C-alpha cells in the first residue's frame, strides 16, 4: 500500500495545526501550508499525518492510499 499526501495551499487558512506532523507540513512566507516531504508516507508517520489532515479546519490536506 502506498500512501501519499497532497495539499491545497489555496484552501489553507494558515491555522498551523498541521505542524503536529513535523517534517511534513510547514507554513511558508505567505502563511500557507507547504508540503515538505513527498512520496510514500512510512507507516510510523501515518498517525501524525492523519491527525494533521483531520484537524485541518480548511480540509486542505488530502491523504490517499493505493495498492502498490
Ligand atoms: S492545518 Fe490546514 S489550514 Fe492550517 S496551516 Fe495546515 S493546511 Fe493550512
């Protein structure tokens, strides 16, 4: 299973809650989310990444899984 993250910085309202997953999300100079790490999400990081997506008030973080 391959898990990937996409972010929509256009939806981001800069709440910063996604920084609960350090190493994946940060806020750029315009105060909008930047995805720091692309590619498959290792299993040990899935909890933090899922928390970030769930907490995001703008639904700007999408997590998708596909069979590899
Ligand atoms: S939690 Fe959502 S709205 Fe807040 S900075 Fe992260 S992506 Fe943007």
